[in-house]
């Protein structure tokens, strides 16, 4: 047994040794045909091995082939070197499992014929079952290539490297690697299923180019055959966040079905941008892959929002497209020709909609061509065009005919401008046709046919950018027209921008019978000119009529340094300044400036001027001479250059007999009803307009001599500035006030004035500081600030040493409102209110008056208030003043509506002396307080008083009523008792005389009142006095100042007699009347009471006498009765005593033994017992019992 085992072991060792070293002695190359035949059987194609072959069995089966190939021509498989390591265990089972497979420089060539047939090296069927017996765990490919020869050209995927694995040659298979196509390196990932029985193979191929965020995924089923077919889907995706340049994400997916000749594209879905703002298109089409590959696609979408997609701060449609354009740069050149049809319901761009967008684009090798493009644009515009679109080094370009019809050109301009406000004007219909040649930096319209509101123009329009001109942008227009509106085309803005130093050149050649430019209608216009960085050149200019003005001239005006000499001569004549104001508005000046020029210009018109402007190396000179403002104008100006920063000199004189024109030029509105004496206006300045010009100006007109001396400057960004001293002198300010329409002529007396102030203005406000001087002999001081925007209102502080209430009333109601009354029904002025001198103004000035005349003999001192001017009214706020020893506070306001005025008062007077407030002789004494809230409306002061409504109260403290002695009532009764007749008139006369002998002291008295329709009615008088009671009320007719008061005076006790005292008549001196009816009645009652008491006293005396008599008689009778009673009682007691003694005696006798005696002998009885005993004195009678009770007397 041991020998047997030993033999087997030795045989095994020998076999292993032979397997190990045996292959080293075998020439395997001699068997290359056998290997090629076996390899061809396994791969299903005739194979050849042209190089060396190396084989070994241990430690693992290994083979290496050089020069392996199959097929020929354009359908060939060639591998420079193949290395394979087989699994030993699988090999023993008859299976070929490659644990490692290395293919160096494999190359697969495939041919596609024009009929779609695909020819590969694999023309023979593999041996049955061989494909399932072959697998590999790891197959490495180095330097591989796939070449496809098609009728359209040769396509090569080269430098393929990667790793693959397969369960069998029938799949499934997986490959991860990379390859290069057209010089671009891409990552490749392929996975397949098993080949199905029908030859169908499902696979998924993912391609991602290096350095690019896009990925391409092909997923479907490939069915083998002479004409292989594909049925699946393709997806091209650029996800968000992967592009280092920040491009938008997008994806395109479609279902593909077809063969090598034609692929049908179904359910095409294109999404561009982030999901929350993506543009979505859907469609279908086909790819033709024959000799000339092409595509035919039709896309449609409901709406594409370019505004959200672009996310650009640029509001214009062009800006949005420019922002989005670089992101679509990869789509500018199609890979091959084709046709693309796009239909969109709407495109949101520039804040508006472009609707019904329809385009047909044809792709060519050199780019795109627009076969047809139409859209409905904002502004009722319809555009259509066709032509070639080119993409070159200078960017995209277009050439072709364009047809644009616009119903609302202003709306279209507003959309093109990104919603910015455009020049106002009526809606205009614009039609433009022409041959357009456009690039990024230039647009030219040849054979332009322009129609503006039915008026046609023909010519050429062009624009070139700075890049195209290698300098400045340029605009060119050469038009001939019967009627042309340049404002509607925006050319007015271009011209004005060029004159203001715009950074572009403008060339205009116009011949128009009718022209609108800068808002000015013109006729007979001939213009040929050029504006560039160096000069304004007018070869010819002639305007026959421009709204009453005519202009002609020619010349060249240098605009920049080194531009050379120039001379421009113009002659201008106009009947009004309206054309000049319209041009200023068109330039873009503020409405205030334009209105000022229009107003002041009207003062110059009509004018005829000769204007000469020259430029040379020394600077520019301007000379203007002619007739203007009804007089003569002579102006000379010079500057080192045409710039606000250059040193300049200005001398101007305007002399005219019409002072109203001078006042208008100075900025004042002049009334046509007032006299306006003439004078002159002169200006002398030197310096830089922007930095400051020193000099002086003077105007003598309208009774004023107004001058300024100091520095003035003007800058485009800061406006006008001035800093200096202004003086005003005049014998009568009223002339000036009447001329500017602030005062009715002939109402006010002459008012001389002499004032000086420091003036400073910076464009935003004008300040007058250190105001000092006199007006009508009154000293004035303070400061004022007037903003450029009148809506903000003026402000300041002013102090006068003296003023008056009537002057304040004149400010509110007009000076003529204080005229004498012609109405007997009112004591107040009834003249109608006139215009307020402060009408239309807004501001607030803190006023201080040393003294203010309230009436002819009443003065307020230390008067302070804020004078608040409103466009339709005036108010006195924070009012305070010392009035008659007290302090007046409150607020008063006046509202004006044409001739009507409404007044509101809320005032209070505290601490004043009643005797000073009422005036001598005053019936009131003490400290008075008055509060009043009232409103009134009317057209005169009398009307205001008649309509006054309100409420208030009057209070006197620690005071008295003079001539109101309450003791006068008490002194009447003694007089009546002394014989004064009880006659009402005599009693009233006596009381009247008595009242005047003293005063009624008042601790406090309050009288509330209401005012209705100009009538003041008091409530119940509340008076506090220790010596009298005072009640009553009063009515005051304010229009007539007529008093009607009824008072009741009485002693403090409630049962004291009352006396009526009434006052009736003018408030200044009412008549007092005493009503003694109540007192007479009281005195009559008192007389009756006295007589009744006398009679009652007599009757009482008689009753007393009778009573005394009765009482005496009753007392006598009572005494007799008492005496009789006492006797009867005494007798009764004596009888009782007797009987008692008898009874006692008898009892004693009965008790004694009987002596022997004779029966008929009487017994001896003691004397006391016998009836003859002496009489005893009776007991005195007791008094009557006393009754103790609360009712006892």
C-alpha cells in the first residue's frame, strides 16, 4: 500500500514539473493559427494572430498574443497585444473565466451604409454555448479606439481606457473609463443587460466631458440585425451648481426611435434655468443621419419669462438679453444643418409681454438664418423680419429686411427704455421698413421708409458704437420728409445730449416742410450739421417759422480743447419766448427753470437779436445786440472756454420805459392794473460761473432801487449760488406792491423803506440774514429763509418796534377791508374783503412787536406770535401779549376762499384790570379773566361779526361794581316809615340815588356766555359777595355793540327784597334803569304786617286783662270753695274723732266691773268723752298732688 501511494505522489510531482517547465520548451508561435481559429470561433469572426504567442499553465494558465485582428477594411477589429489569465478551476470545468484581461491599443472600425445598414467585423455567429462559457472579472483597455465610417463623414472615439467586467459574452457587461472625441476628453460609463433571444440588448451609456458640467445619457434597447434599431431615451443635463462660470442649469430629454438613417424624436422636453424660474419648451422632430445629417424640430411653449431667467438689474429688454446671451453662447453654432420652428404664446421681457412669437430658423454650417420671425410687441407693435444671422469674432450679426408697425410708439419706447419715463406726447403710429444690417456694435437701415402718423420720410439711419468707430458712438440720420416729428423718434434727446457734452457724435441732414423738434413746431426747415467731440458744425440752418420765431445762420463752434477757431452767426426774431422755453424743457431742465425762462422771456418779446459766437485760442466770446423788452439790449460775454469752470466776464444792460418787463425779468409777477415806471437792469460779473463770479447787479424800476454786490456762481449739479449784500431803497414800497399785484392800487398810504441784508443762496434755499432798516420809520430786524421749493415754505424771525392790529387784519383780509362802513346796521367795516397780500404763499415767521395798537387808545406790549402763511389763509399761533396789566394768549386763524373768509379764535386774557380793559369811566373793578372760542364766516368784517358763533366766559375776582351799593335797598324802608310814599317811581328814584352812594364788593363773579349769529347771550351769573346777592343775565348785539342786561340785586338773606337793575343802550354808555316793583310790593307787605301786629297787640292786651279778671274771680271762687271744703273736712274729722272717743269710752266702761248703783243713776263719763268736750282745731288741708310729665307746664 505504501509503495502504491509513493508511486502516485511521484507521478503527480513529475506531472506538475512537466506542466511548469514544459511550456518553456514549446514553440507556441507555431500554433498561432490554432489560437486564431479558436479565438475567431469564440468572438464570431475570422481572426488572425500576426505576432508572437506566449503560454504557460502554472501557477495560473496565462496567454499573451501580439497582433490579433478580425475583419478588414472599414469593419475591422485589431488589438496590438492581448494578455489573459484564466481561472484554473473554471478551466477544468471547460469554462473560460478570465481573472485578468488586458487589451492594449484595441481598435474597432464600424461602417454605416447609406441605407442604414451597419457592418462590423463580427459577421459570423459564435459557436453555440461558447459565449456563455466565457467571462472575465476584470478587463483592462489601454489606448483603445472606435471608428465609425458613415456617408456624412468619419467619427472617431480614441484614447479609450478603462475597466470592464462581464458575466459572459452575452452580458451583462459593465465598463467604466474615458475617451476622447474631437479633442475633448470625456468620462464613459456603459452597462448592458444580457442579449435577449431576439437579439435585443438593453444598455445605458453615460458621457460626461471633462471640464464641462453637462452629462449625456442614452438609455434604451438596441436590436441587432442588418439595420440595427434603437428604441429608448436620451437626456442631456447640466445640473445646478456644477458650472464654475455660474451658467444656468438646463436639461433636454426626448424619446428616440429609429435606425442609423433616421431617429424620430418624440416628447421632446427642454427646461432651461432653475426649476422655480425655468423656461420650458416641448416639441418633436427627427434627426436625419444620412450623407448630410440634419434635424427638423418643432418647439412650442406657453410663456417664457426672460426677466426672471436673466436675473439682471438692467431693466431694459436689451439689457436682459445681453445678460442672458453669454449663457447661451454654446447654442450659436449648430453641429449640423436643420430646421427649427418655435412658437411661443408670450415672452416676459423688460416688464412686459412679447406675444404670439413665431419663428422658423434654418441652421447652416456658417450659422443660423431666419426664414421667418414675427411677434407682437408692447405698444401695439408688430414686427416681422427675415435674413441671415451670423456669429463671428465680433459677435452675432443680422442682415435682412425688417418691417415694424407701432400703434403706440410712446409705449414701445417706454418698454425699450425699461419702463423709464419718456417725453410726454400723444400716442403716435410709427411704421418703419428698410434693409437692416446689424451687428453688436452697429446698426444701419438703408432704404428706410419711415411713416409717423401718416407722414412719410425716406432716407438712411445708422448707429455705430465706440468699438466700431474706434472713438465715440455715432448716430447718423439723413431724411427728407413732408412732415416729421423728431421728438417722437427720440432724436431731440440725442441732439441735446450731444450739445451737453454727450459721448457720441451726431450727423443730421434734414429737409422738411414741417418739423417738430424739442416740442416746437417748425416749417420750412433745412438743416445740415454735425456734432462731435471737437465742434458743432452747421453747414446750413434755416427755420422759416418756429411758432412765431425765425432762425437762420451757419458756422462752426469749437467745443473742445485744440478744436481750433470757430465762428457761429445767428439771427433770431420772435414774438414770444414759447419756442425757447419748449427747447429748454426738451433739454431736460427742470420745470421751474423752463417756467422761469418762459415767464422772463415773455418780458423780452418781441425781440430781434443778432447773435455772434466766436471761439479761438483765447476762448469764446458772445455778443448779443438788438431790440428787446420794449427797449434796447446790449450783452457781451467772454470765457476762456465754453465751460462753467472757466473764467468769464459778463456785461449786460437792458433799458426800457416799461418797468413791468424789468420786474418780470427780475422774477416778479406784475399786475396789469398797476402803474409800472420804467428803468434799467444792469449786470457786471467776472469770474468762474461754477466757482464764483464777483460783481454787482442793479435794478431801478417800480419805485425801487434794488442792488446786490457779492459773489454769484452756477453749477449744473448744484444750481445757482450767491453770497453778498442786498440793499433796497424806495420812497414808496406801495408802488412795488401794487405793481406785483399784492395790494389793490390806491388803498395804502406811501410807505418809504430803507433796508439792507446779507443774502446767501445755494440753490436749495435763499437766506436773508442781518436784516436791518426801517419801514415807514419803524425799525426792522431779523432774518428770513426762502427755500427753492415753494411748497416747503419760508421761515424766519422778524422784530418791529411798533405795529398794529389793523395791519395784521390787512394781511388777512386785504387793506381795503378796513374801509368805513356804509351800513347803519353795523358799527363794523362792511367793505368787501380784498386779496390777501400773502395769498398763495406758505411759510412761518416768528414775529415780535414792541408795541401794537389795538384801538385808537389801547396798546398791547411785548407782542409775540408765529405768523403762519398758508396758500388759502393766515394764522397767528402761539400768540402772547401784555394787555392792560394782563397776558393775552391764544391762536387765531383765517381761511380764504375767493371773497369769503372764515375765522377761528381761541384766546384767553388773564390777570388784566377790569377798569383798564373796559375803559374810564369803568363800572367794573378788579382782576378780570376772559376766555373765548368762536368761529365766523363772511365777506366783510361786519359779515364776520354778524355770523360769529362760539362760547366763552368772563370772570372778575377781588373786585367791585361801581355805583351799585346794595345798602341802598335797606335804606328805603326807614324812608317809607318816615313818610316816603309807596309809589314805584318814587321808590325807584330813591334806590337809584342810593345805588350811587357806594360799590358792590365781589369776591368772584363768573358770567358764561354763548355767541350765535353775532349775538352774545350770557348764562346765569354766578356772583360771590358777602353783602348782597346778584343774579341776572345780559345780551350783547355785537354788530351794533348794543347791550341789554337785566340784573337782580338783593341782601344776602333769601327773604330779602330784590331790586331789578337793567342796562340798555350802546356798550360805551348804556342807560341804567331801576325796577323797584318788587321792592314796593315788599314794602307794602311790610306796612300791612306792621298794622296787623298793632291790632294784634291791642287784642292781646284786652285778652290779657279779661284773663286776669277771670283768673282773679276764679281764684276767689277757688279760695271760698277751698275754705268750705276745709271746714267740711274739719267737721268730718271732728265728728269722727268724737265718735272714736265715744267708742273708746264705751269700751272702757264696758270693761270695768259694774258698781252697785241704782239703775236709773247715770254713769259718770269723762269729760273728754262727753259731747260737751271742748272743740279741737281742724287739721290744715294738703296741697293738690303734683303731676310730673313732659307735657306739664
